[in-house]
C-alpha cells in the first residue's frame, strides 16, 4: 500500500492574506511527469463559495480551464463549528495526523525527514485547515504508472522557492494508489482543532483588550479546576475607572429599613452618624436603634439576671423597663456613666441614722432598704428619699452602745465621697407593743423576697414575717441552742445556721424542721442555698458543700489560715467565695474544689461578702472599716472605700447602682454611684 505524503502547497505569505481577501488567487506548482524541465501550475481564483481552477503547462504555455468548484457547504460547517464550545481535550491536528499514520503503517511508516515536513506552521491554523479541507475535494488527474510512489520506497524530494514562498515538490505519488481508508475522521479532527484555535484566538483578543487582566493564564484542560484564577479582580479597579453612585440612604429607604441597618452599628459609630446631617441625626436617634444597641451591649447582664427570679431579694440588673416609649439612648448614656463611676470610685455617701446600736445586717432592692440591729429592731427605709418608713420590734437602749463620730472625722484615703448627706430624722412609732412576738435579742441576719422575710437573732430563734400583711410576724422557728448567725431560703426551704455549729433545714410552707446537718467543729457563721446544694462557712476554717436530699457533705474548701466568717455561692452554682480571719477572699471552683484565685487588699477580718453576678463584681466589708469592690473575672480591685464609717463593716450588699453597708457605729452607709445622675431612674426595673 502506498505511503501517503503531506506537505504545504501554499506560500506562507499568501495563506494569511487569503483569509482577509478571499478573491485573491493561489498558485500551486507541480512537476510535469512527462518532462523534467517543465512544471504544471495550478491557479485557484475566487472565494470559498466559488473556486475557479485552471492548469498551465510551463513548457508549452497551454492553459486548461477546469471549471468552478463550490465549497459553500464547507463554509456552513465552519460557521457551525465556530458556534460550538471549545474542545480543548482534542490534540493538535498535526500530532494527531502523525499518530494516525503510525497506527496504520507502524512506526517505520513515517520517516524522520517526513515528520519534519509536517511540522506545525506559524501561519493561521484556521486558514491551513480550510486549505487542507479544500485540497481533498480537488479532482486530481491520474498520472502515469511510471511516476514514483510512496510504496516504491522513494521519498519525493521537496525544495522551497524563496521567490514565490512555495514548497516545490519535484514528484508526487500517484493519486490512484493513495489509500484513504486510514484518514477516517481526519476531517472532523481537523475541524475540532480549528475550533480550538479559534477559541484560543478569541481569548487572546479579549485579554489584550483589557490590560488589567494581562496576567491571566488558561490551561488546556477545561474539564477540571486546574489553573483557575480565583483572585478578586475588582480590587485592581480604581475609583477613577469605576463610576460610583452616591445617594443618601436616609432619603431613598424607608425609616424602618434605615433603623434596621443602623442597629448593627456600635454606639460610637451611631453617635458619629448623628453628626452627618439633620436627617441622619433624626434617623440615628431612633429609640428602636438605641434599644438594640443597649440590649446587645448588656446582654450578659440580662442573661445573668434571668437566673434571679427564683432567688429572694433579687437586686435589680439596671436594664430599665421593657415598655413602649422608653428613651433608650438616655438609658444607655446613664448606664455607661454609671459604669464609669464604678471604675473611678466616684460616689456619694448617704448615711442612714436611726438605730441606737450596731447594725448587723442589711438587705435592699431598688425601692426599699431593710436593716437589722443590736437594738432588736428592723428598720425599713425608702431607697429614694432615705427616710425611715417603719420600725419592726421594740427598741432597747444600750448605755454601752458606740456613739457615732461626726462625719468630719471620716478618713480621706482611697476613694472619698464627692458629697455626703444624712437621712432625715423622723419620729417613727415602733409597730406592736408586745415584745413577745418580736425578737428578744439582737437581729443578726435577715433575708426577704416579695412575700416572706426571715430573720435570725441572738435569742436562738428565727421569725417568719408576711411582707404583704404589713410585715406581720407569722411563725417562729425554734431548734438552735445558740444565736442564729445567718439565714437563707428559696421557694421550698429555709436554711439557718448557728453558733451551736449546726445547720437546720426547714419547710417554708409549714415551718417544720426537715433535717439537721452536723459536721462543723466551730460556729457556722454563714450559709448560702442554691437548689439542692447548701454551702456553709465556719469558724473552724472550712467551707462545706452539702447535698440537702442526702444530708451528706460532698466537698470541702479549706482556708489557709484560721476561721471563715462569710461565704457566697454564685447563681449558676459554679463559684464559691469565702472570707475570714486571714484577710483574704478565696475563690473556689464548686465543681472541682480547686482554688481559682485569692483576692487581697483588706487589712482586717473579712466580715461580709456579696457576689453581684449580673454585673460580675464582688463586694466585701471588713473590720478594717473599708468596703472594696473586685472584678470577679480578673480578681482586680476596682474600687476602695476606706473609713467611710467610723467602725467595723459588718455587712455589705450591692447592685448595679449602689453599695449598702452596715457598720458597728449604728449607721448604715449608702455608696451611691448614681446620685444626681441624669436618667438613672430609667434603669430601674419593674416595681
């Protein structure tokens, strides 16, 4: 079988021109098999739709017209191929043609020299494909059998005519012996290759048109993600090159949408937005926006306060009332200023005077303050006017009672009050003339909620009071054999501890004794109740965690030196705080029993502790006459109020606004950070 030969028959200079000027003529020179000194020249004229073919013999000068050939179908095929997606998975037509020849005739069927003749050209491949496709349609004349063929083993010699820019073949194989069986699908492959080149050329033109994307690189594999550039090209576009439409959103958008957008900003950004224009000031001052800002900023306070409804005497979280029409911007300003005053220790000192002897205990909320004294009475004070409203019990006069020192003798170290005042003296008649229904000894402890108040006394008893019936005593609890030092309760139980080293568990509804816990080796000075757990602090230097159902001690938290006088149990039952004779406040992990940190600063016995969970603060009162505030998370002291009274601090409680401390000098002192602060009354919760 004859071996096919492929060669370039058209000049390189004419190929590119033929695509732009389809009416130009092309000349094909072919050796004359009858004469070695002459050659036959084929002339192609016209376009691809109508091609005129003529033959001229150089020796005789005769010209033969072969007529016109139509290739309109080829044009339609090209247009159809150009509309198809790029098929980059097909190899180039030159390498594919060589592979076809090797598959048909074996590796020896194509010589090294021949491979060089079919090398890819640098001219337009689309033009080359059209010429190759057209050449397969020409009706070649049969030549004499004496012409050398590929099967004879003689390779046709090829030369290049520099004048005409054509490849000149001295001999071509006989076309009758050409085997077309191996070229099946060659036209389709050539068409696909042309389409690939067309797509590549289009991409090149687009790339050159936009210099910003000149570094894009494409890969030959369009089916995978290899080589895909994911960089954001918009960053390379400058403001000058991109038109920006600037419109005021407060003029184009409804007020509700503007408010929703601004509500995602922090308070500082919203304050800056108010300075843009009058319209922006009106939009940014919306109560809805500032409500969202306030609630988002103090969401941790709100979550911690949600644990308090089951607790007696719940302190207000300072989040205001959730009612329509609230000025939330004013509420936010008041709360931020209040927090700043806490950090700076900027507060007023307000003294409640009325007791005739030491004030041992205190409890308060946003509307009232209750104090218990060694004079056997309980006083109810108005938290706003600081007037004494009621006196529960029959007061006694103790000639040995400490005489309060004048306020000008108060020390000036640490944080000093920016002002001070004393509660108005008002004659209040004690309720009840029958001492037997009241305490017959010092009121050492008290706790209350909306319905019930429980007090403990040195007379060894506890009294339960009806808060909704004019503070009427309803039940007396008797079991302890020594003074009752602390009490606490929840919705089901009342817990009391005593100097007799016992802890008693009572039923709140009936007053019946349910259990007695005995384990401490000294007076139990303080207790705290959280659900089924009770923690107690004793003079034996150990704090114990009890399970009420079993009555067993499940953990112990020892101090490093001497006894404990006070204890606090966090609302989430995870943290235990103790204080005592060694002047240190210990913070324990209730789950593991490990010591977390030590809070230092006092120079005397730590007599009282209060954990303000919603505001993450610890307040302590000491025998060094001072009240201190600590950050629960870091243990850092944030405020120090030394010698705001003239004697020991026996009890201290706190909320978001104030600290109320009871002193041995018969006074109770209010450290008020919100005194005369505009809008502070808006922070109060529901009555």
